[in-house]
């Protein structure tokens, strides 16, 4: 019997007593792996929303239980003593970590307790470290009480607002934990095996004039190249799906863009292509955007190694893209499609090998590799042949800099960055109250505005009302931009409802097909709005709410440097996706989403500065390079 299913079936006083007992045991330091506190509180929130428990009694009881349990955990750790704890920690090589944690609490005082109690995985251990380090009880309570209030409000409120879907999400994450651990082990092993070859490759790249993975170049990237690359990807995959070919054919444009324009353009074209395909002909293509991004990035690196100029380089690029696609796609196949690749040939191989009792991970990899091996051969050959037929690029006449290294590190180089990040986490935790979410969005706008003006650090949270107004206006502006997508989806929804009622013959096949095409156009428009977000936000910072709705001005800003606009737009979407990965695995969203959003805000701020007319003229920057 599933213990959590049993808890969900309780109600009234019984449910309150059981939840309080589980939380008390966990807070005293006894692990309860089958009933983590976050999940238990979410169940309580669902019970509150369903009227199965009295909310006032439940919140009061759980608050007292958690507080008393944490105090007892602290006192028990103090009785154990630092020396006894160190005797246990020495064989486990944990002494250094405990000493650092104790030092952090002693230096940070109650603020460190408050912070650590809200970080997933550290909540219970904070009490124990506070005990063995003999932190004053009053100091401990000053951090414990407000942290408990935020913790209880966040997870009980989340359970009440979102309900059962959050439990399903948590259960799914628990089942995927073993797969995640296995993937981490594989990644570490691959890193150790390829460390020396990677160093030699980086040395070759530096000798060829490449400045590193956190700087990128757009050398005369034109509209025709980008649109042609996207079109090649879409047309190739449509051909494979229509005729049932044992191939993907969705990366020819990605490799072409990478070889011609560099790694960041190649990766961005690949990522955007998957989003377009997922909104039109292949609904599950979006998660595989990370595969296409990696393939395009690798093709861009090959450009600096001059692989496109010799036969051995063609073979090397084929093998690299094959390895990336098959290795990265295999775990995604498990998450999205039960191990199947989505291609008949690969799926039949997977079924045959699993029927022969091979490990599923091996069977899935072989099935994926059987498709990727010929697919990437055709992809690389076609892309390089097209690249050889293109005219030589002219040397750039001006340069606009965009340093991604600074974007990824400016957060932790800011003064009191941890407090500012935790403030964002608190807003996200209470997003269901609407106002905290508006405050977070407005703060992101303020970061972009400061970066646009030349600042290189996170601003303080000292303009809450202005941030809330900015967040509200920007969200309304973005919603207005998405109205065409919603309107275009209405006919398809009506036709789908009629089909469900058995009226497809009455409607006619042409009506059904036309509605599907209109819906696909609406989906593509929604994707376009996502990519235009940096330009829309830039216009909002420049001209306010009306400026964000000025379509002509947004398009003019995008045309200042189309390559820059596409790369920054794609990176903002990628960063948002990375931030939401924390939600998928439950633990970490409170850190990953604000951090990724702050990086995205930095990129938008730099984009706004680089595309402002006084700084760069369109005809100059379009021939420039971004590093």
C-alpha cells in the first residue's frame, strides 16, 4: 500500500494528527523518505481546498509542530555535541562540510538560519548544525519562525491553489530520480573519459581564433540564411513524417547555420526549429530542442576547426553529431515516449531488443542510434554541400559585444546577491497570490533597465510598487501580443468539438484540414511572440506600455541585427526552460527559475542597449559581429 495514498484518503482531525506526526518526526532529524515534508504540506493544502480540514486549526497545529520539532532537533544535536558528531563525520569525510556550514550560521546569524531553512535539502539539517555549533537559541528562533511562516504558506498555499496535479508531478519526479542519478553518473564518466581530447580541441579552437564558449560571433548573418535554415529543417522533417521515412531529416538547416554563422546561431536555429515543428507537424518535438541546440553548437565549433574544408572533418562532424543526438535523445525518449524514438525502424529495434531481455536503456540507445547514424550522415553531407555553394562572407566592418560569461556570472558578483535571489524565490513560492509574481516580473524588468543603462549588478528590491506596476503592464502587453494566436485557435477547437460529437463527415475533410492549418499558424504566431520578447521588453523600457504594443517599432528593433535578435530570443526561451526544469524535479525551482530569469534580464538589457538607434545603426550592426 502506498503510504501517501493512505494519507490523502484521511480527513478531519485524523489527517491533521498524521501530518503533524510526520512533520514532527522529520524536523527532529529522523529521515522519512516515503513522506517528504513538502509533499505532506501540499496534501494538507489540498485537504484545506476540499473542505476536509479546518484551515485555521491545520495551520496553527502544523506551525506549532514544525517549530517544536525544529527546537527539539537543535537541542538533541547540542546534546550530541560537536566532538561526537565529528567522530561520526570523520570516516564519512564530512567534517569540512559541517565546519563550513557551522561557520556560515555563526557569521550570518538569524538571517543565515532563515535562508537555509528555505533551501530544499537544508531545512532539517540547519537545526542540527545550529545545535552542534551552539548557536544562541534566541538567534535560532529569530530565523526559524519567519522561515516556517514562509515555508508553510508556500506549500500549503500551493497545494490549495494547484491541487492534485502538483502531487502527480512530485510522484513523477520521485520515479524519475533513479534515472536522473544514472544520467549524472554517465555524464561524469563521459567527462572523465573525454577530458584530455576536449582540452586538445579547445587548444585548437583558440589557435584558430575562437574566443571561447561564452562569446559568440555573428558574421554578416542575413535574413535569407536564417529563414532558409529554418525552412530546410521544417521541410525535411515534414517529408520524413509524410512518407514514413526511417529518418528525422530535421537538422540540415541547423548544421548549415552552425557551419556558416557559428555555434550560437546554429544552436538557436536548431532550438527554434523544434519549437516550430512541435506546433505544427510533430507535437513531441519541443523537448528535443536541446538535442538540436547541441547539434548546431557542435557544427559551429567545427567551423572554427575548419572541418568543413577536409574529408576527415566531414567524417568527424558526422560522428560527433551522431553521438550527441543518440546520447542526448535516449533519456528524452524514456521521459517522453517510453523509450521509443518515434521512428518505426528505431521502435521495432527497441521492441525486439527488450523482448530479448536486454536492458531497456541499451535497447533504447541502439534503437535511437539505428536512426541517427544514417540521418546525421545525410544531414552533414547535405549541409556541407550547401555551405560550399554559398558566397564567401565579407569581413565585418564593426563589432557589437555581448559577453555571455558576464551574463551567467553577474548575479553572483552582485552585492548581497543571495538575499536578492531568495527574495525572488519567495515571490515565486507565493506566485498564486498574483501580486508577488507581478513583483518578480517587475524586478526582472528593473534588472534589464539597469543593465541597459550600463549597470552590471542586481539592483536592490527597493521599488516594490513600481515593480508591481511594471510587471502588470508588461504581462498585459505580452497577453495582447498573444491574442492572434488564441483567436486563430478557436476555429480548430470548434471543429475538434464537432468531430468528437461524430460530425466530421458533415463538416467535410477540407473544413477540418483548413481549421488545422489556421491553428498551426496561431501556434507559430505564439512561438514568434516568444522570440520577440526581448524586442518587446526593450520597447517597453524605451517607450512604455504603448511602445511595447508598437508592432512597427518592435520589427525595426529586430531588424537592427536579426542574428542578435534570434540568438537572444532563443536564449531567453532556453533559460526559461532551464529554470522550469527545477519545477519538473520539484526541488530547485525556487533557485533555478529566478536565477535563470535574472540572466535572461541581463541579456535583454544588453540587447536593448545594442539595438537602441543612438548606439548602433541598423545597416552597420547587420554587418557586425557579436562576440
